[in-house]
C-alpha cells in the first residue's frame, strides 16, 4: 500500500499541471513575473485562468519539497506572493466584471495585496469588500498609494458588511467616509499619529458609527482641556451626563423616546445624557473624530470602550470588569474572535509587519497547497515561530495536532513553546493548554492530571510576575481550574463550575457530594494561592480569582460550613503573617458571599470574623 501511495503522488501533481489552462504561460514564481501576469488579467475570464495557473504552480512547487523545506520556501519572495494572490482570488469568488480590473490591480500591487492581508479578518463578504474598494479607488483622489491606500483598504474591509449610523440607523457611505478621512488628514484636522496607523488599526477609525457631520462637530466642540492626545478618550466624562431619565422623566430604557424621538447624535447626547452605552459610544466617536482607533466593548451588564490612549497601545475606558470580561460589541469586526483581549494581542502581533505577513501567508497556504497533516503542521509550526503572537496560527497548529492524533511529543513541544511565546497573553496560553489537555492529561480526574493543571497555573504565575494583565491572569487560572474541577465530580459538573466562577449554586437537587466539594476546594485554593505574591499584577490576579472561589464555595449548600472554616483559616493565616490588609480584604469578601446566601447564621459568623480583625 505504501508503494502505491508513493507512486500516486507525482501522478497527482502531474494531473494538476495537465488540467491547468494555459500551462505554458504559468508564471515563474518570481515577484515581478507574478505582478506582471496579474496586471494583464483584467477580466473575469482572465482572472479565472490566472487562478488556475497559480494553483498548479504553487502546489507543484510545494509538493516537490519536504515538509520543513516547503514551509520555509512558502515565505520566500515569489512563492509568498503567489500564495497571497491565490488566497485573495479564492476569497473573491465569483468575480464580477465590474470590479475585475480593481482585483487585477490589487494582485499586481504589493502594497495593496499585502495591506489586505494585514487588514485582518472580516465578518462579511469578500465580494462586497472588493466592490467597495473598486468604488473607492475609482473615484477618490489619493486612494491608490500611501496612507490613502491604507484608508481605502481599511474602509473596504470594514464595509464587508453594512455600517449604520448610531444616530438613525441610516447606512454610512463608505466612499464618502474614505474621502473625508483623506481630506481631514490633508487639512491637519487629525492627530499626527493617524499617519502611522496600519490598515488594521484604521478599520477602528473609519468604521465609526458617528456620522461624518458628527465627527466634524466632535473636533470643534471637544473640551479645551481634553485636546491633548492622551486625554481625548476621557472627554466624554465631562461632556455626557450619566442619567437614567431625561428631564421629562422618560427612562433611558425607552430607546429613542429618551432623546425625544430625535436622532442620537453626539450633540443630543451632550444635551440629554445617557448611561454606559451612550457614554462609550460617545467616547469612541470622540477618539475616532481625531483619527484615533477606538471601539465599544461589552462587559457583564455594562458597555465600556477601548482606545489607543498612546499610539498603538490599547486602553480600557468606562471600565468596570477589566480585559478578561470585555468582549466584542455587536456591529464591530475583530480578528480571531470575540474576547477584547485579542485586540491588543493582534496589535502586538502586527508590530513586526513582515513576521505577521509571513505567518498569515503560511496559515493561508495550509488551505490551498497541501492538505497533508505533516506538511500543514510544518507550515503552522513555522508560522508560530515567525510570529509568536499570531493566535490564529496557534489555534490551527494545536487543533491539527489533536485532530490528526499526532504524537504526544508534538503536543508537549507546542505547549512548551506556547508558554514562552504567549508570556504576555495568559488567556491565549490557557486556551492552547486546554485544547491539548485531552492528549497530555487524558484522565482528567486523576491525581496526575491535577498535577498537570497546577503546572499550567504555575506558568500563569510566571506571566503575572512578569506583568501580564491581572484580570487575564486571574481568568486564565479560573479557566484551567474549571476544567479540572468539573472532572472531579460524577454528576455535579455544573456545581463545580459555579464554585470556581463564583456563581450561585445550580437549582434543584444537589448533584455534588461533600467529598467532591472538599476536593474541589483544596485544588482551587492550592492553585489560586500560587498566584499570591507581593504587589503588582500577581497580587491583583490572586485577589480576583480568590474572590470568585470564596463566593462560589459559600454559595454551595453542600459542605458550606467546612468551606466557611477553610476560608476563616486562610484569613487567620494572613493576619498572623503580618498581612492585615489582605486578611481584612478576604474577610470582607467572605461577608459579601455569606450575605448573598440569605443565611443569617452564616452571615453572622462571617461578620464576627471580620470584626475581630479591627
């Protein structure tokens, strides 16, 4: 059988070449030749032929090499151009006669082609994206090179699906939006940092939900003391009043009635006020008016926003829950998924534009070139080595290891490399670890598996000690412990999850036993206390994770008294270690948790403990 398979490989490659139209014209995999060939393909038929030529040439080139050599070759100049061209052609199907010349131009223009690759994922249609780009580059002066090109590409990517104005839900014209930002830059209306923004960053400027008139109004009417770059995002707090009812007593929950039936423009928000949603939309719009990337984000029961307080550095504003519990707002397109922490991760990944481009090219190559696990894995491993923070490449790599049932040595290698590469991204590391866990700690309920999970927590400890965000370290620890604890009970997985996350106990007949709660409490406190350390991110992460598990343990009726005693012992230990502030803090969290149970006796015990601490 092996001999037959070996004999078939060159036959398949030969069939691909024979089947391709105009094989004699297959361009050399050399940038100038590829760009020249693309420039000639200005019709739908010609682009179809070029696509077939590229498929044959790329596959033949890669299949002629071993896995590692093919992965490295894919990042060399000619093959990389061909892969990027073929990826875009595959995405933009069916090609329309109307915008075929623009697609040809993009394929032949390195800055345009590479700019689209760096622009990130889209939620809508690539056909629509190309249609919008054609409309822009055909009518807007300055949209074919430099900053103007990046603005045009960002606009086309963002308008892969319609973007509507928050004032009245009317569609925003992408061509006018692009033209205006190019003009505002030329007029010096925007912050100077606007000119250094990448295509991906520009998406969170041009995609503003404010109308163009509102963006002009924002620049004219911002508070004088907030015109400084680092204060623009804070201008909202002195301009929009937080209010639950308007002057006529209409609730903010009444939607447009709250604004008297008028469009929810920026000046009307200033006049009437609003709650978190209005404040975060206004704050985002104020940033975008000056060419500063920003977007609203959702938090539990709240709306915050993120913005680049410093160039290329994202910060939270109007925040109550931190990065770990912030997520994509409806109507915003973000790369790699919904969690907001992926935005600064994408920013960091793109800091080295060439490395990001290589990694994305390798990732795309796995969808068009090989289809064999060994080859794909070599490409994805190369991708994560070239751009260590490329989350999509990491996800594809570990998923392939698990799905193809590769050796545990490959899984161990990937996890070890992830701990180093993702040292600033604890949530990303925890996600990768949990994907690989079935291969590396299959018997989740065993003591060896618990040791494995605690070793992963130790990696998070290292990250927190290095300054990784506290909310991310805390939630990453919680996610790891949750998986372990859910496997430690026969029927009480929901209860175990609630304990780790600090949620109320599930209703109905208890499905978790006292001994199971005891084991879960021991594992959680062991894991969380590893985070404990002097000051900074590490200490803050410990507090956040500990607050959740304290609430979860006392909320669980099973084993409640023993859980209370366990927490009391830790409070006493902190006090004896000259950590009076932490002892009082933990006792306060215990009081809060006991109050939530509505158990007067339990609450009285917690209050007595707190009083004894002074």
